[in-house]
C-alpha cells in the first residue's frame, strides 16, 4: 500500500526534468517556478526540485544549471565547486551576474507564457 506522501511524489523527478528541459538557452527559472510548473504543491516544492535535480545522472542533457533560487543566486551545492560550474555554464549561454553573484531575474527569467 502506498502512502499519500509517496503517491504525491510519484513521477516527481521526471516532471521536474521535463520542465527544466524546456528552459531555453540564455534563460533561468527559479526552483519555485519549476515546482509550480511540475505540479509540486506546498511549501517544500522548491526543495523537492533541488532533490530531483540532484538525482540527475552525471552527463545528463537536462540543463540543471538554468535553475536558480528566488534571489537570483546559485544555491550552494553539497559537492564543492558545483556553484562555479553553474555560473560558468550560464556565462557560456550569455547569462551575466553582478559582483555579488546575482542574476537579474527581470532580464533573464524564463517567460514560460503562464503555462
């Protein structure tokens, strides 16, 4: 028998990966935005997006680096150096950050058309 929590999480990773795969090159989305689009409800939605992205296989084609926090910053990673990799990947796509490491959401946030 599945619990309600387990049932709510079914397919979560796949839904998150599908949404993140739609974020265009040169754009970013917040964890909260991805949670909403993936149908993850509740206050832990953004955190669940982080868990789903952390579960990606090495070398995955899912553009995980395009997901940032609501402050326009790259969130700390469990593995040292991943933050730098994320900034580098974004820079290669033309996404700039200021001296404090913040990305201008007004300029770079993905306009998903209210999907």
